[in-house]
């Protein structure tokens, strides 16, 4: 593991998420690495009540084991007809061992008899930037949409195949990587963070 102060630790094991961060931050002078480069560190507790609290908790925790800047995110899907579920439990919905496909199918099944006007949902992303146990700044992004009738597209991960952007009539998984970063919740939050870091 490098101790270069220009190395940015992204507090995730999720390869899809890490790839998005890496692609977006390519224009900034940071070597982006993930938690797979931090050896023998137990996972951060994640018991906040909001996306922002969880992001801050993870950023503070992992930044204690790393000399440079640490970036943590907490993001997920909020479905209005399900009372806000899966929300902050998006990554652990059903169970920690459930697949993305199983989680998507569960939501589709629960919304089977729900009509389009009330299939509204949003993706939310909170980013927290920390150094040596102290949160420096937080950033948030939100994108509004609907839950599709069936999964579509193969370019995303998580709930992307069932998250429909009505204005485009495409799901998040039908967008290119650059389109997703331009439109999506994580891209919005990353833009705010990039402006801050510049």
C-alpha cells in the first residue's frame, strides 16, 4: 500500500462502484484505490439512520487506517410505494448474501400491482471525505425516477436495471458510463466533491 498523500482511498469493496469513482476522478491528481488494498482491517460499523450518517461513519473509521484522504459513500434506492425501502439497507436488502438480481426481483414482485403514477423512486448518494478520523466535508446527489416493470440493460450494477428515467425511457443500466455519471446520483455528488477538491 502506498503512503503517497495523493492517494485517495475509496472505502468500498464493490468493484462497480470503485470503477465509477476511478473513472470520474481520472482528471484529478489522485491514485484511486479501494479497500482491497487495506489489509487486515475489519469492516466499518454501519448503524446510522441516514445515508449521510453512514457515509460519515465509514469515512471516519477507514481514515484512521490510512494516511491520505479517505472517501466513503452510502447510497441506495428509495421506493415511495415501499415506504422508502430498501433505503439505507439497499446493499443488505433481503440478506447480505442476496444477489443484485434477487434484490431487483423482490422489488418488482412487491410492486407487481402498483400502477405507474405511484412507482416513483429515487437514487440517493452521500459522500464523506475524511482524513485521520475527522470528516472534512460531505456531498449529496439525488436522481428521480420510477421502478420499471422488468429489468433492462446490462451496463449498471445493483438496482440500475429496474430504475427507469422516464424522460429518456431508459433504465440506469441502459446508459453508457459517461451518461450515468452525468445524470446519476453518484455523478452529482462526485461533481460537487471534485469542485471542492479543485
